[in-house]
C-alpha cells in the first residue's frame, strides 16, 4: 500500500496538503514535531476520509532526521510514492540578530533535511510506477530580501535544486515539482518574528493554506516543474526580474524593517 509522506504536516500548508491528498484518495504519513497536533490531524483525516493515516513526531531540524524518517517507514512497511518536503521556517530582522546556531538550525531544516529526505527516498520512489516529489519554496526565492536574507537564500536553493532534479529525472517514474507560495495565513509570521509593517503587508495579500495546497497538488500531479501560487506573487516575480535589483531589494527591505 502506497503513501504520501508530508513533513511539517501538523498545521499550515503541510496540513492542508495532507488533507488535499486525503480527499483525492491518497494514504498519508504526517511528520512534524508536535505529537498532540499530529494526533489531532491524523484523527480528523481518518474520520473524514477513507485514507489510511499514520504520524511520526520528530524534530526534522536534526542531522539524523532524514534517516530516522526512512527507518520508520521501513519498520512500518510503508511504501512512499509521494514525498512532500514542506517543513521550514524563516527568521526576520538583521542577520546579526540571531546566533550562528539559530541560522544553522534554519538552514538544516530548510535545505539539508529536504536534500536528505530526497536522496534517501529517491531509490524507493524510482521503484514505483509513478512517483512525485513536491518541494515547498517561497516567493522570496526570486530575489534577495534584506532583513530576511538567509531565509530567502534557503528558498532560492530549494527552487534551483528542484528545477535541476526535475530535469535529471526526466524519463524516470519520478516527477519533481517546486511550489512557491507568497504570504499565507499560517504561523510563519510569528515564527519568523515579523515586525508590525511586515505583518500588515502579509495580511493584505494572504492566501489560505487550502488554496495553496490545491494549487500545489494539482501542479504536482500534472508534472509541472515550477509553480508560483497566486497572481500577485507571479507578478512580483516578474517585477523582481525586470526592475534593477538594488531597487527591488531596497523596497523589500522596507517591509521588514
């Protein structure tokens, strides 16, 4: 029996993707830190849909996390045909506001864990008739964002890695898709410690996690390489490409001051 494995699945976009997949008849495996939230989400999905649901409470920001997730799936006999690398967070404000350890922790989760899970599960995915990898980047991947510098850089990495791997796996059973949401109604602003100006800007353009999940899953199943969720975010990416970088960066920095 095949499953979709979703990281960061206890809330926000990850939870919404899990529900979107469950509505489409996929069995789902939920991975996140909060045991209580995972139990709650698993119970709700199991009762509402015919999908089979299991969960693993795990800190995905540790070096050993990808191997631990793979070992859990093997011990349980779960065959994964969809890998959704959603777990991640941001840190806003001046780069020097945070310790090196805090920066490394974010980089580990946003990039290294994603790469680790992709590398470890790829041989399993290749054995399926059809399999998918869905990586969650951000609209911040399309430009440098002062006062959100390292987060934006991690998401630019996710986008570039995903597009490269998509091309590498052409002709194989595995399709790689990267979706870049913009402001979404999740806990991201609180975790990122956004200031008042950043919060107000986000509120103006917020998309719902359900909408983002629907766009992401639809694009993934269609085999698309790259998706920017929402018209405003698509326009933002185009503007960032057309206008002088210094102008774009200074404008973005004012949002996060």
